[in-house]
């Protein structure tokens, strides 16, 4: 198969890093979209049913697990 040239290694490295960077950018934009929607839902007068259900689950979980302050 011959020797792998410097340009091939450079191209593979840049292509790999470019692909990872694009993937992370897409995941971050999806994350921000969900975060914005959650903040928007929390600010509405009438809460969506999904929001109410999630809050009930969180409150039930907090009652089961006692929260202890962390030592600084």
C-alpha cells in the first residue's frame, strides 16, 4: 500500500477534527434550543402539563434524598 504521505495524514486529521467540531456545534444548538424552551415554559402563566409533571417528579425526588450542604 505504500507510504502514507504527510498531506494524507494532515487531510485526515483536519477532516476528523472538522467532523467532530460540526457534530459538537449541532449538539450544542439542540441543547440551547431545549434550554430556551424550558425557560420559556417556566415563565408562562399557565404551565404546560409536561412541565407540571416534571416538577412533580423533581419535588418527589428531592423529598426522598436529603440534601446536605457541601463543605467549602
